């Protein structure tokens, strides 16, 4: 999912990818409660901060695992 190492700005592609994961997570029951809450929180952050949302390497790892689960 992560396309570049720069931590301070997300590309439009990254934002759209995360939004898609958030949308898919709303219509499934394969995620744990914690995973669902985590990805919903990331989605809320995107609404507040857009491309300036900060996502750590660990968060990218979790987002990737969630994406695989939804896959």
C-alpha cells in the first residue's frame, strides 16, 4: 500500500486506497472489533486531515493486514 517513505504527506492514491479499505470494512464481519475500530479511526483522520494525515510505519503494517483480510 505505502508507495513512498515520506511520512508527512499521503499521495492521492494512498488516500483513495485507505478510503476504499474503510468502505469495504463497513460491509464485512471478517475484522476483529479492534481492527474495525482502528480502520474507522484512520478513516476519520483522513476526513479531518486529508493528505496531511500522518500514518506511521506500524499503522501501514496494520492497514496492509486489514486489506489482506478484506481481500
